[in-house]
C-alpha cells in the first residue's frame, strides 16, 4: 500500500535530489520584502529571530558525518537534561547511512548550504506502530518521523517547528497528508514542539523496550 508513495531506488532518488537542489537555488535567490503588498517570502522564512531561510533536502552520503554529529550532540543534550531517549546503541552512524541509501534521510539547510538539522521520513511504515496502546486518528498512508536532531547553534530558536513544517511539504509532494511520530515521556521539549505544530497524542507505542508517546497529524 505504501509502494506508490515511496521513491524508486537509485534513479528516482537522484532525480529527487536534483530537483531539490534546483528548489534550493531558487530559495537562495528569493528576496523577502516586509510590509509591502505582494511580498514574496519563503514558507519557512523565520521572521521572529533570523533573516535566514531554511529548506529540507534529501541528505547525501557525503553528509553522513555531519548529520550523525547532530544526532550525537542531541544524545549528549538529552543526558544534560536528565533523561535518556537515545542510548549509546541507538541511533548509530549506520542508521543514518541506511536512511540516506533508502532515500528517507533529510538534511535541513540554510541558504548557504550549512546543515542545521536532520530527520528520517519513512514512508514504509513502522511495524511497532501497529500495536499502539490507544488509537491512531487515521489509517491512510503516512510518513513516519524518526531521528530528528537540530544543531546546537539553533537550539531554542524555533527551528524544530520549521523542520516539521518542511516534513509536511515533502510529504505533500509525494501525495501524503498524514504524519506519525513518537517521543519519550521524559522528552518534554520534543513534546512541546510536536504539540505546538498541531500534533495530537494518540496513546503509546513500545520501541526498543520502552513506551513512547505516539503523535500524529493530518494536514493538507
């Protein structure tokens, strides 16, 4: 049921990257005019804290280390916050490699091409979600979000919401208007980001031996 929404292997993945790079060049040259009628602005233009623009693109194998560094920094930040969602065993660099090879790993970049965030959008589903302790709000094909990480340079500045909105754009381009995700009950920061962006708690799912809060969002 998910096959029609998943990119074909190598050929279509490369085509998707080329198209995304073209979009990025357009974003890079886009001008934003405040307070003028008919102003052109990027949908992900952050008006309240920065003049930079960000967009989500399929990550490349040459970017594995940069993307994994964000995850590793996120793991350390969790420990500083007093909880452990990402253990030393998960996620690992090999998970990011597998994401990128399967065309489900995405890098959030600023207008200079610097990587500011990483996320996996899996259109193949998550088997553990079938055993939800609760109820999903829809049975339609969905994207599943995993391994979301933001650069410490942008932490606390609203970029998590930008990344999630960009995930919706990616989904809509593939004909999908439904997203599912999960996070640890101890990860109150991630819960806040999800709920601020309109995600709804649906129950709990068990992943890697512990219960996670299950979220979903219908859009489009």
